[in-house]
C-alpha cells in the first residue's frame, strides 16, 4: 500500500505532541487527530480508566488498532500519538505507511518540569516520577529515533520555531 500524506508526531510524554499538533493543524489547515483522544472516545473511558480496568496490554492493542484504522481513513491530516505507541515493533511499519514521522525530542529535565503534578499519565504515577521519566526515556529515545523520518529538538524552542521547522521540512519534502 502507498504511503499516506499524513504528518505524524511521536515522542515522550510531555514533549508537546498535542500542543504542537494543534498549532500545526491551524498553520497547515489540516485537521488534527490525537490517538489518545480517539481511543478515549471509542472506549468512552479515560486513559487512566483503561489502564486501571483493562490493563496496559489492552491499551497497546487499542493503539495498534487505532493506527490500522487511520491507515484506511486518514489523509492529509496531523496525527498526534501516545508516547508509548512506537514501542511496539509492529507499529513501526504501520506508522511509516500512515505518513511522515516527526520525533519531537525532549530532555528528561523538560519533561519533569512540564509534567510534575500531572495525574493523567498512569505510567508516571507513584513515588518517583523523576526516576520513571529517566528510565523510560533512556529506553525509548533510540526507538523513537529509529522510527522517525525527522527529529526535531523541542526542549528550548518556542511553538513558532517548532512549527516553522516542520513546515520547512514539509515544503522541501513535497
Ligand atoms: C503513554 C503516553 C500517554 C498515553 C498513555 C501512555 C506512554 O500519551 O498514551 O498514558 O506510554 O508514554 P502522551 O504521550 O500524549 O502523554
């Protein structure tokens, strides 16, 4: 199947996928799809409820089903993904098929600053969120890199700068 013309944002929790996606959709006049929101809507449950009642494995399967569905329906859209979605090997080929993948790369310090006090991410709850961020990010960063067509450093940049970089790359690409 041919590669679709979607822009896909991947990266760690708190890297700004949803906020960048929102602004990018406005700048490029493309609609925004957020896989977490889509799954919450389909399940009529929050992510925390899904993790609690159905478990992480079930959520990961929902993510794979979600991108499989988007391959059939989405075109010329901005797709913001959950931070763990690229961790499943099977999803790499699906993401490549779905569109051009941008990895929003963030430092652990920036993630901690942005997400301290957050209660909506089940994987960062508990005693030592800083340690969890560090451990997960170290494990995930190489996978995000491997999955991405482009890497955009985001920690010290304004939204305008990030959007500008992505738009420039898209112009060159097209
Ligand atoms: C997760 C990231 C979350 C959400 C879920 C699991 C992860 O999305 O999908 O809590 O495994 O990194 P965000 O990256 O939008 O926070």
